[in-house]
C-alpha cells in the first residue's frame, strides 16, 4: 500500500507566524498571556500552548494586566479599543493576508462600493472583516443566492482567505450578470488555493484520502469537501487514533493531506499509523503547478484581481541557508518590507528581525538600511521567507564559542524556571543553567531569579547540538572567595560590625558581614533573656549590629554576639531593690539546693534551702511549689556577678518577732493601765 503525501500539507505561513509570536510571549513570565479564542483550529496545539501558560478566553472584559494575543483570524477595531482601555499589551498575530482583507474592505467602502464577502458569516475572520466596515457588507457562503435587494451599481468583492476558488469564481460570475461595476480582489490565500488544488489532483489518483486537521478548521473542512467531490472515499481525522483498519482493506494507494493548522508531528503520526497497517514509506506528491486564478468580467467597467503569487523564476537562484543583502523600504511595528532585487517586495515579521524583546521593528531598522538576511525557505507555498534573526544568531554562536574557549564572562537574562534549572537568553541564544549552578547554596524559590539580568560563564558548549550550559555559581564563588580573603585579613575579635540576617536555624542566626561572608550568632548570644528560637527576636533581611567574639581563618568561621553589645537588663532592674528589704516574688524553679524566686523580669534570686523554712527540710518542694507567690527578704546583692540571695525564713522570723513585739507591747500597756487603776483606788 503506497502512501502519497500532498506537497503542501501542514502549517502555512500565517499559522507559523502566530505560533512563534505566542511562544515568544510565553517566554516572558512577567505577565499573563491571554488569547481571544483558540489561536488556531487545532485542539492538540492549543492544549499544548495552554499547558505552557496561554489562557484562552471568550472576551476581554475585566482582565488583569497582561498581554492579549490577537489570533491569526484577526478581530475588529472594537477589540483593539477595549484592550487599550484596559491597558492590555497587544500581541497581534493576525495573519497578514487576513489583515489585507480587512484593509481592502475598508478601502472599498470608502470608495463607495457595496462590499460582498464570500465566506462563512460565523467564522472569526469574517466577523472581524464585518466589524471593520461597521457591518456594512453582505456575506455569501457556498451556493447561497444573492440578496434580492440591496446590491447597488458598484460592488466590491473579497473572500475569506480559506474559501475555495471555484465557489468564488461562481459568485463573481453571478455578480457580473447582475450589476454594472464589479471590483474583485482575489484574497484567497495562496497556501489555501494551492492545498485545495493539490487535494483535488491527489484525490483522483488514490483509492482513499486521509485529511488531517481540526474539525473546526475551515480550510481543513474545505480539503475534505474537495476530496469527497472527486468521488474518492475521504476521512478527516484529528489524530492517528481515529484511523480504522477497515478503511484500508484492499487499498493500493492512500493520499494524505493536512490543513494549514496541522503541525508536522501530527501528520507524521498519521503516516506512521498507516504504515503500521501495511503502508510503505510515504512519498511526496509531484509538484502541482498552481494556476493563476483570473476571473473575467463580462459586463463591468473595471475589475481588479490581486494574486499573491510571485513569479516562479524570480528566486530560482536562491537556496535555504543563503545569506543575502536586503534593502529596507517600509517599516511597520510588526513587519519590515524589504527589496532584494526582484519585482516584488518581501516581508520580514518582527519575530524574524531579532530574538530580543522589542515593541516595534522601528527600534531596529529604518528605511534605507541594508541588512543581512538568511533565506529560510523557497518554493511555491509561501514563497521566500527571510530572517535577520538567524544571521545575527549565527554571529552570536561564533562569539559564544570564543567566550567558552577563553573562559570569558557573558551577560544573560533568566527567561524562565524549567525542569532542573533555568532557561537563560544569552544574546538571543537559549542556554540552560542547572539549578545547582545558579546559587551558592540551596534556594527554595527558583522564581526569584526569573527576569533578572545576570553574568555567567559558559561551562559546556556544543555548536552542532546547539547546546549551551552556563553557570552563575562559579562567578559567585570567585566573588565570595575574594571577599572572604579581604574580610579575614581585616576582621578582629572584639570589633563591632553591621550585617544582614540571612538565615535562621534552631541553633542560631547567620549574619552576612558583606559579599556573602557569613558569621554565626549562637542562640545563646542573641539576647540576655532566654530565647527558644532565633525567630522570636530576629527576621531574615533585618540589619543588626554584632560583636565579633571569635575568628577562625582556617575553618573560615566567625562567631558573633548581639547580646554582648547590649546592657544587661539586670543592672537597670536591680536599682529598684535594696538589701534588708522584703519584696514579693514568684517561685519559678526548684533545685535540690534551693529555690529561685523571680523578683522582676530578668532577676531571679536564690533562696538557699537553709533560708526557706525555720525547720530542717530535705527538699524545697516540701514547703514550696512552682508558681507560688511568696515574700522574701534580700540578704545580699552581688552586682558584679548579677546574683541576689534571699530568705523566706527571715521574713517568717521577722513576722514572728513583730507579732511578739506587738504582743509584749500590748501586755505592757495593759499592765500599766491595771497598776494605774489600782493606785488611784488607794
């Protein structure tokens, strides 16, 4: 079973351009990327883009700040106005051929023509064209009859870019018979008409046709209809999983074509599945010469037919990969028009001018500039495709190879975090930086580096595989080693330094003293008060003053203290107390040798076991418990050692003595009164 693949199957220029623009927009993670409707009519491709971050939306009302992709089908002016009102950045991926249809519609209306559009009224492309002229146009589809009224003496005719040429010709013939002046523009995309002609020719030569493409794709549907019209059994599939073995029973030749929104890998999968069912290696169909579509005007004063077909012999000497000079003749924001010496001008989309993010081609070139461009494609489908970006990248590859060999530092920008590391743009070339080569230590938040301009060294370079691996860590290590040497050469124990808290651990806090050189403040050196964890008193990023307590150059360790540069709270608190006085306190700890009584925050006094009770006790807990409120007498204040000795026993003894004294005094007074009374009676 022979498999014949149509020569022009797969992506067209407009779809490729739209995909490239969206993929480039998705590389910049600084803002979300929205697309008004599916970018192309291929569910698998759209799903892949969504997985990479594209958000497909139905309308743009109340969108957050971000970028809005206008898909290849185009939109009307209302969407642009609403996007501008919401300050959305527009990524206009409208196919140039579609934009041309919109401009022609506006031109015809301005010239007083009644516009008729050959196409599907519900299709996004037609809806955009209609809005461009404020709805002032008729839409005719397929075999629909012309309106019975409303057609004026001057008619301008344009077509949806994916319609079939035969139907368009029938419509024009009917119009010529009914109106005085017909102005016709052939706006059917060359890629579309060529695919249709190839499908018509191929379907007549094979036993079965397989059309690969999305079910919502207008141009894919048209290929299916054209193949079916030849009488050949035709099946449209979105993936190889839809192929059925019974379709190929007794078949000698299988024709395969695909819509303009079908990627190569989907076509390859379908062909491989057919091969598994008994097909041979696929061969390309013979080149089918595209006939120039001219439409005769039988009774009109004027007719114009605009074909986008360039003369075949014009670029016969050009080959893909060839670098040529091109003169800039017109610059728009998203496109540059150039002259390479032929009869027609060529365009270079913004994505092929540079790999760097720019808003307009006007930032890069101006009219009259002669630029070096690479021919990336020749042939009859999309004609000549040119790229300045590839020429620039070729030069960059030479520069990167030289930087690798000479171990030079290069500049780059972190585009995004990917599996295992980062994608880094180095002069427009995509390089990979492993996560282990991005930081000096472990970094939990990889996104912290995304969008940053950094310096790196190339540690692996393979031009043939277009593989570049870079490292930021080797530069950071070199900087740290230099800074360490300088700091260890100048730092001394006992000096004070300013630093920034970089990490908190159970055992202490790390403080950056400069250029990544860290010292450790042990948890016991954070405060005079008890600290269970450093986060109770410090936070990452906080600036602190520290005292250098120990320097070990051999081990590259620096010990620091925060509490030793602060006055101990004990000294200020003790001023409120005096020896010999009685104060209230709280039992906070019991030991075998005594009890600790808290007189104030930071002042815990010791009541020796011998000073707890007026009788002998074995352990303090015989008479005290933690949390109990007591009254103690200060026996001694040792300021030098920050110690206070107290007694509960003396408080009790003093209390007993006071009660005794009071009793004796009372007795004396009573006796005196009795004696005085007796004396008076005598």
